[in-house]
């Protein structure tokens, strides 16, 4: 090791220190996250490389979006670097007495880098970065839809509560009817023929005339019997119309995102392997890739388990011993996807799946496991198997998995 460059990253700038091979500080200053400052750093790094005969080692602590410009600069110029997890960095730099400043943190990162054998951060392909961004965008839309549906439900119970029993909430026809007739008085103001034609014209999905007429009759009957808590001129009727329109737009955006992820992934090994597992559809396969990233950066399945956050956390001191629990320090988004994936596998009927077999084995043994414990055990099994399949490029086969 010759030189070490340590950065304590903050919003728009970093505190930078450069140490030589004798562990002496050569430079201390600020690095603004601008093109000019990054070019200066690049020039200085070339000078150090020419002097030492090797590229200086770079270390910094991950700080969410603020450290992204630094990573982008290092990737563009092909530099390897060590991006520290904040918790890991805090443990490595811990002292009995310590002044917490950006400057002291940068110095401590550099000093500890001489003592620790820190591995270089694995640089993933741009494909995985795009899949992560698409997956997070998908999740944001999903969360927004849940919030808006809750608000729409509250208003419908005052304006036209019968709609949620007549039609499947969230369906295209339901959202269309809410936009057209958020109040029973608006239904009674039209004839059966007018309602039928409006439903047929405004519903984007194919709706037969016979079904449109049947729904028109049901709507008229429900409107006659309904006793709303608000009038049809109430502003909340316009509000619920707006909610229904926004949900319809968000549904279309979700479908477009899934299509975009499939288009990016359709020829990738990970996508083909995951789709071969019964119970995993297009959306789940793409979202798993987006959250797991390049699986080659994990040395074994245990590291993948720790990344997800389902590794066991055990506490015992003297006669005190707590019940084992999962760590939950990993990727909560991936953990959520895996949990609902296993739940969907349990409800699905069709091709055999050895994860479902394993779940029922745990539930029927003499000391049967609780539901969530069994689900986590299935996730653990899934991650081990997926790691092997993706590492070796093997498709899922039920007979081989069972044996």
C-alpha cells in the first residue's frame, strides 16, 4: 500500500485527506462535488500513481444519495474503491474518547484503512442499477395507490357505499363507474340505456353490451335503495372522481414499468432462471433482480441471507437467553418481496413446488412451526437454492430439488 485517500461525504462536498505510505497526512481539504474539483482530484491521483507506481486506495463511507456523485466519478475513470457501510465504519473507528467531526472522521477512515483488510467494492453492471431504480419506482407507485385507495374508500362510504359490493374494488370497471357515478343521484338522473352506453364507451377493457346492461340494472337498483351521507353537489364527489382517475393512471404506469423491466431482462440469465421457478411471475422475477442485484458479488448463500436480513440474531448472557430472531438489518424491500412471494406460492395451484412442500412439512411436524417462522424458513431455502441456480446457470427442476 502506498497512498490512501479518505473521504467523509456530506451534502454537495466531501472532507478529503491523503495519507502517504508512512501514515502521514499529506493533504487535508474540501472536495466540492463539481466537475472542476473532480478533475483536480483526477489529476492529483495520476501524479500519485506516477510517483508510487500504483493507484492510491480510496475509501469513503456510504451516505445514500450524497455519495453517488463520488461513486460516479470513480466509476467513470475506472478507479477501484472501498465503500464502507456506516455501521461497519462506526465500529471500526470506535474509540473510548472521540470528537465527531467531518475532518476527524476522514482522518480515522484513512488511519484504520492501514490496519484493516478492506475489500474493494464490487462494481455492478449498469443493468442492475436500472433494475433497482425501476423496482423502487414500482414500489413507490404501489404505496401511493394504497394511500389513495384508502382515501377513496372513506369518501365512497359517505357518497355511494354500495359500489364496493357491486363491483370488484380496484378493477377497471369499478374505477370507471366511480368517475362516472360517485353518487346515487347521478345514476338516477339517467336511463338504463344511457348508463349502459356510457359504461361501454368509457371502460378501456373490452366490455360486452350484455354485461354493460346487467351492470346498469344493478346500479339503478342500488341507487334507488342507497341513502348517502352527502349530496351529489358536495365537493367530495369531485374528490373521489379525482382519486379514481389517479388510481387508473398509476395502474397503467405500473404495467408500463413491468413491461420495461421485462424488456431489459428477457435475455438475462437471472430472469430466465427465476421464471423457471413455479409461483414466480414476470413482475416478481424482475423485482427480485432489481433488489438482489448482481449475485456474483456474494461469496456464498450466507452472505445473501445477511443481505436480505434473515440471518439469526442470538443473545445469551449468563442465565439470560432470548429467543432467536432474524436480524432485519438487511434489505427490507427484498425481504418484503420474498415474504409475499412465498405467501403467493402457498395460495397458487398448479405446478409442484418444493418450497410449498417444505412449508407444510414444518407445519405438520410434532413441534410445528408458527406461520411466519415457516415462511422465513422457506425464504432461507429459496435463497440457498437460488444462489446455486444463478451461480451455475441451472433452471429449476422439481424432481432434482426434491431429491
